[in-house]
């Protein structure tokens, strides 16, 4: 995780407000007016008391009561309007940020996401982005409101004496800046640690749920539960420490309010004794200060939660700023598939070399078989052809053009990739297949399923094609999921089909049916078939063995 200062995080998050700047100005304006109305309700009350005591004031009793009624009503409407604008901005921006995050994840996948903890990603997408609502709805406008109302009240109190105006300014500065700064420094990195531990706990729980059967089989449930409880307890301790700091912060703030109010009372009394201000100046200055602490207290209270908010913002920015290993390519001439070629290709994951000096020619309308031991680089080769990863050296061309010069959308339309593990969404079987061609008719889907030898199985289900595949495809066997993956490839109708162990989960009968379908569909198609089964390789025109990352 990149370490950013709170200021840099705030500035980055503030840039997102630009499209909604008008609503922000409106929220701040209503907030300033609302807080001033609230403060002057108390001040006007003092003016009314002075009038009753027959102390000469600038306002008559009648005017005071009219203003009290107007300010009271306006305060309610202005407060509602301010909160409505702030939350409108917040939720609009949260939707915008989620859209940006999903777009970033799309750019990063699959290469940059293979090593990411899924629970941590879910935590960023959900709770971290949700926490930014605090920043947009309860931080930006409160800061501006606190500054503006404080300046106005300093000028108002300073009318009685400049020293009282200066004391008011110092009071606002201590409550709104000094104390929050101290609290933030005391919090240290607890906010970032809390967000990190939350994400890690989410990953661990998700991992435990997915491996529930293995945990039961090997009696690891108690061990996993113990670890889960230890992580939860550690997270609770972190939260307890943060709550304690927040409580101490509240105590210090309220003590400071009393001390600063007392300081204003003593200072104004001293000036009264020196006959520099009248009795009115004592009451109005003290009451005006005490009634106007609301905006700066709200600002001070934010410091205890702002650490977590900034940590959440930092985690979101990490995703938005991360550079993909393969950038999407656009604005290149469209290509029509006419064959592929790899020349002296080398690739490795970090320091681990996977492929060394791979050269392979794939002619149009051929079925090329690739065999080799597990870990020899067979699947990696297909991912390079899909441009999921960038090769380290050598060249990969399709239709005589380097794949780095082919539009990403064009490349995806030319290729179909069937992986070893077919992912199924929590949706109907029909919709799971339809993702290969969103505008496909029911007849086209059924035709693709017949080719993949899965149509008869689907129609035997109680709800047929509308049967829900279950979360992660748990309602289906491995072989059924694999055949649905093949149906997707057939529906996609790409001229270049990459098959990674397409029959590994099938029995010999279904394997024969799928291989027969592949042979029947080979007209106008080029296939690269990765498998460790000799029976699968029988349909290949040419078999290329790979050992230790090299073509043997």
C-alpha cells in the first residue's frame, strides 16, 4: 500500500467534487446561514433580557421577538437543506467512485488481480467506499462552514473590543485546528491498521467458507475458528483503542469549551472594569462565543473518525492509481484472423522463469495440441495469446500483426478462451451462457449447448435453462460447469479458440462427445488445445510438447 499524506488524500478526493460544485456551494451557504441563525437565537435572547432590564440596546423588544421567530424557522429549513445537499453529493460521489473502482479493476484483471485477496477487495468496494460518505457529507462543508462562521463571529464579537475578537479567533483555532491535530497525531496509524485488519479478516472468512468441505473433512474447523476468533479479537482491541481515543478527545473538547468560555467571561469583565466596554459587551461576547462553538466542535469531533476515513480513501486510491500490466489498445486497424505465431517468447512471474525461447506457428483451420507436465507453462502460453500478460521477450503475432498493435476488443472478438475452471455467476444457466453473446437468441444458446453436449442435461432440470447455477456454480458438477464453458465458446463464434484442459473433468463418454463436437466445429476455426490426456490429443493435427518451459 502506498503511503500518502492526509492532505494529498483530501486533495485527490476533493477533485471528484468538481461536477457537483454547485451543490457544494449551496450546502455551505445554507450551513453558514443555519449556524448563524442558531447562534443568534441565543444572542437575541440576551438582547431581550437586556431590554427587559431596561438596558439600552440597538434592537427593540418587538424586533427581537420577530427576529427570533424568523431565525428559528429558517434554522430548521436551512439545516435540512444543508444535510440534503451534503448527502446528495456524498451518495452521487460514492456511485461515481464505485464506477471508477470497477473500471480500474477491469483494467487490472486478470494479471494484477490474481494475487489479490478477494475479501480485501470486497472490503474496499463496500465498507471503504461507504466510509468516504463521512468525508463528503460530514467533512468538506463542515470545514468551510466552521471557517466562515468563525470569521463572522470574530468580527461580531470584535465590535465590542478588538481583544475579545482576537480571543474568539484563538478559541476557534484551538478547538478547530490544534486539538484535532493533536488527536490525529495520537491516533497514529490506527485507522490504517484497522482498515487493513478488517480486509484481512474478510478474506480469511471468505476463504474459510469456500473451503468448508475441506475443513470438515480434515477436521480443521476448530483451528480455523480459533484463528478467526484471534483475528476478530485483535480487530476489536484496535477498535477499542480508537474508541478510547475518541472518548478522550470528546472530554478534552468539552473541557476546552468551558475553559475558553470562562476566559471570554473573565476578559470581558476585565475590560468592563477598565470601562472599555459596557455591561452589554460582557453578556453578548460571552454568550455569542459559547453559542457559536457548534461548527468547530463538529470539526474537532471529525478528527477521531477522520483517520479511518483517510485510510479508507488511501486504499481506494491504491486501486485507482495501480497501473495494469496490459493496457487496453484502441484506434488500431481492425484485423481478421488468419493465423498466429510465437517467436522466441520468454516469460516469467517475477524471478521465476516459466517459458524460455518458445517458437510456435499456428496456421488457420488447424488444431494444435500442447502437452506437458503440470507447471510447464501450457496455460501461461494461452494467457499470453489472450494478452492477459505481457511477454518478457520475443514476439506474438496474430494475422501477421503484433498483438500489442491489435485493438483489445478486436483481439477478444477473434479469440475464445475456455479455462480449466469455469466460473459461473449466481444467475440462471441461460444467462451464464449468454454472456458470450448478449444478443443471442434462445435457439442460438441451445445450439451451442448441443455442441457442448450439455443441452440434454439442462432440459432435464426442473427449470431447464432458467435453473439457477448457484453461487460459484456449486449447484453443478465440475464436468457440467466445464461443458457450460465450452457452450460459451461455441456461442461466441470466434475463429481462434483456446482450450485449457477442456475435458479434464469429463468421463470418457462425455469427453468423446465434446471431442466429436470440436471436430465438427473445426471448419473455419483454429484451435489450440492444452491437455495432459493422450485421448484428447487424438483430434490434434499437430502436437507440441512443452518441458521445463521449452518446446521439446
